C-alpha cells in the first residue's frame, strides 16, 4: 500500500480541511482528487500527514486554514477550530468554543463539534459540554488530558 492509501484509509477518505468525501478514483491532479497533506512540522504530533483534496491542500499553502462552522448552527463568537484543535492536542484540558442563545442551539453545536473533532484529531477523545450562564449557553470542548 502507498502512503496515500494508508493515510486515506486511516482518515476514512475524508478531507481534513473541508470535511467532504475524497473520491479514491479521482485523478491526483484533479482539484477534488486525493493528496497527502503534511499538516504539521511538529515532530511530536500524533498525526503528521492527513488526507486532503488536492485543491484544499494547494489553497492552504497560500492562506491559513480555517475550518468553517456550518451556517445552520447558531453560535456567537465561534472559536477558530484549528487553533482549538492544536491546543487540545498539545495540552489537553478544556476550552470554551462558542456561545449559543438556547440549549437546543448549544446541543446542535456540541454534537457537530464532537463529530468534526473525531476526524480533525483522530486518536484524541474530545467531548463537548454545555454550561448555562448569563442567559446563554456556553459550548465547551474537553479532552481527558490536563
């Protein structure tokens, strides 16, 4: 098996940048084709290579990667998820990632975050909690490490 196949199988054939499926039969020269992204230069990182669409990989070389929050979620002051992922992977602990006007909105955001982080930080168990306060609901991500 090639490095591409190994990385793609581990990542479930999903692009780590846009979280969309990657077609294994698409040409590696096509923007929607598979590529291996060396996401980090940190030698201590658990996952140094990730699967990305060729176009996502090329674009991220020119600009800082931003993991977009879905428009369907109602989150005030959403945290930049790449920075959150880096801190949680490095230090563990807890981090507040956004505020929501209702518990339902917070639960939808929490559910999406746990699913997204399962692919963004494979091997790092991330949970989401909701804390009420000041007439709003805070969404907090946490790992078992502190």
